[in-house]
């Protein structure tokens, strides 16, 4: 189990580009992803952060709590996304399925068609930052 936790945390750290951005403040990594989501989809920054936070909440339910705890301790920007999704009431509890994710998006005026679009943007970001293994890991969580 410790090996799985280490592997999961390592993949996620690579996924979100911390290996290549170790010298940058966490907020810069956060800004890169939220800016990319907002720009590519023509939405506001708060909507982008809430959408990313909603997707991360959904992914959170897919991995053991200890792995996610390790991940969030190592990636402060993740907490910002999760908090934004909660603050704007997009997420009011665990998101366990696609319908829950669509409901979270609807609460910030994003239609259900935005879920796969923003998920793809995040998946591409993950792949560019952490490579093919990271991309595949993130994609597997989103199934």
C-alpha cells in the first residue's frame, strides 16, 4: 500500500508539472492550468477554477484517501481548486459519477458538454507536464 501511495503521489506530482516547475511558486502552476481552461473554453476564471476543482473532486473519489491526502499536501494549488468549487457551491459533497460532475458544472453555468471538453484540456495539460504515463493515469481516473 505504501508503494501504491508513493506511485500515485509521484504520478500526480508529475502530472501537474511540479517536476518541471519545482522552482516556481505553486500559484504559478495553478494560474497556468486555470488560465488555460478559461482561455480555451471562453469562461471566467472562477468558472475555470470551479470546473477544475469539480473534476479533481471526482478524481478524489477514485483513489484511496491516503493517496489523495499525500497528493494535496504536496500540491497546494489542488486545495485552491477544491476550495473554489466548494465556495461557489459547485461541489457540496463527493462527486461519484458523471451526473454529479455535470450537476457541479451546471451550478457555475457550464453545460454538460463542457465536462468532457474541460476534462480533455486537463488531460492534455497533464500529458504535457508529466508525460504519457501521467496522461494515461489521469485518463483512467476520469472513466
